[in-house]
């Protein structure tokens, strides 16, 4: 696991680093899936509908966008403790690896 520690993992520069790490890990042949703050779905109920948009569709540019991402992530009991620390000072993109086809 790759762990990213920062004063605030939702800061735009930290989210940009998480995106670069996630993209790099996803490009590795043995990695089948990467879930990070920048790749995970933001599953939540909206009235009678189920919203499954990405948590981070584009990297945030405004304080309001950062706060929306923070509120959605920290309000999701599946993400807190698994993908992001409750205090927002650490995140780790878990990844799934497939065994190599040849040694």
C-alpha cells in the first residue's frame, strides 16, 4: 500500500499527487484496480435516485469544490478508515494486483 500523509489530503496539491500515484499504479501490468480518493465512486442516495459519480471528477479549483469532496468522503463510512483517515491527514490508494503470468 502507498500511504500519502499531509496536513490535509483534500488540499488540491495533495489530491493532484494522489491522482498521479493512482494513474502510475494503474499503469503497472500486475495491478488490476486502483481505488483512491481520485478514482473511487461517490455512492450516495439523492432523493429517489442512487448517485454513483466519481468522488473527484476533476481536481478541485475552488474552496467550495474542496469542501464538497471533503464532506462527501468524510461522510462516507466506507471510505473513512479504509481510504482516508478520519482526521484527513492520510490516504492510501489500495490496489488489487494480479499474479504475473510468467516468472
